């Protein structure tokens, strides 16, 4: 049989899979893929055990169990002054990536344009292309990674169906400020453009920064999907559980796709997370927890030849290696694994046309001993 033409002929294995595989093969310290190497809270694990043994092991409702939807809407409305309703405005998903894919597939059709800011997490563009859409790429420049809103205005056209934003931003660690969201709000006023806001690191912001969720801006929220991740929030990336909120008219279309994709997601874990969320400290304390890790890591490498500005959010730190070598970032990252035993992510893979700014991304969601061992390697470069 002759295989049909690929819908994504230019795509291969993700950089995260490649670097983690190489890290394993070369027994390298893995600061590449964004997962913690420490255990989640035992209280959360106990709640899962209780849920599994309390007959909560069959299908959950399509949108997720009502008690969790109620808890999450209360949380969002309290934090951001929004007005999401658990009956209509929220759906539990198999991680944020599924939520992003579902929102795109529900609305993007052949010929539609979707504005994406680069460097960008790698799941956005394939989903757009699968449905015949055209990613319109706007490159943010290292090391500040600020959005040029004049360029955005110039790129908006009658074909623009959606704009995707991400804050706190992976891979740069930057946070969109109030003026950014206000400018976006102004640009989409009187249009039918949908906003897809990736806010999986909503609780990971540092140095007295503030997370300006789209949910804080009513005129944006009324046209927006916002996606979240329990995996990122509670150190359980392997659970693949997240959620999405949007006004009911948008969520109705979202659920038309969701019901024929996964239909529903892990029932006992929803029960456990709902119980765990009743204590607000379990998520409001995360900024301090991760800032300590960021500060610890940066204190260890402050005298290295890497050049960096402390990350504003996420659990990633970017750094320039221009003082070390003029190699391509992909070549240098590969050599770091094979010769030095340290895995990182080269930023060019997230950039428009693989623009190389001699930047690497490090994940600091690791145990102190892991960060110490990585710093020893970095300080010898």
C-alpha cells in the first residue's frame, strides 16, 4: 500500500523528546524537558488514593465533575474578578495541550490566519496547520522578548481568526504586563478575533510581579479561551490533566469537539484535585516555592560565563552563551549533552526560521542536588 501524503510533512519528533532521549543515553543531567524531578505533595497523593477507593473510577461528566468546576470558577473569579459559571464556562481536559488543540480545531478552518508570537511552545502551529489555517508568526527579540504591538496591528487582517498568547511565557520566562493586555484589547475591539491565552504557569511569577490573566479584562475575556494545567501547577506532569474556561457560547463549540475527542478525563484525579484545592495555600504558595529554586540556581551560576536576567515566571531560565562559544545553539546544546553531561533546550527551535540568538533554556524545577550538579558543569564552561 502506498502511504497517503502527510498532513504535517515537515514535522518530526519534538525537541523535548529528542533532548530527554539523549540525556538518558548519555546519562546527562536533564534540565531540558519541563518536568520536576521531585515528588508531588503527599497530601495530594493521599487524596488520589482515597478517590480511587471511593468508587470514583467510571466516566466523569463530559465537562468534568461539577464540584471541581465549581471550585475552579470560584478560584478564578476570586483571583481575577471574572464571572465564570461552572455550569457553562469550563471544561476539564487531558492537559492544557489538548485544550489548546481543541480550541483551535473548533474554530480554525482552511484559509484562516492565526497570529503566533515566537519563540512559541511547539504545539500551536501544528494544530493550526492540521485544520488548513496559516500561522502568522511575529518574532519577539532576545533577550527582552517584548511584543511589538505595531507589528501585531500590521499583521491583523480580515483573515485573522485567532491570536495566541502565553504568559508567563515559555520559553523566555517573561510576563505580559497590564499595558500589553490593554493594547491587545484595543486591537481586537470591534473584530471577531478569538484570543487563545495559554496560562499554564499562572501561579509561577516572581519578584512581586503580577499575573495579568486575560480573565482580568472583561472585553478580552468575552472572546477568549484560557487554558490551565494541573500538571505544571502541582508537579504532576504525567497526570495530563488541565482545564479551559471561556464564555458559554465559545465553550459550547469547544465541547462539540471535546466530546468526540476524549469525551471526559480522569475521574478519581478530578475528585482528588478538588479536595486539594480547598486549601488555597496549595497554589498561592507556589510563587515563593519556585522563586527560591530560581534564586538558588542563579546564585550557583552567577560567576559563570552565561549571561542572564532572572526569569519573571514559569520554571524556566534562559541564558546567553555568547561569552563561551559562537556555535549554533543546536550544536552547542548537543555538545553539552555528549561531552559535558548536561541537557538543555536551544531556543532557536522555538523561533521563526530557527533564528539563533545563542540562547539556551534551563528548567529549574529540580531538586537542589540536581541544580548543584548542573551548576558545577556550567561553571566550568
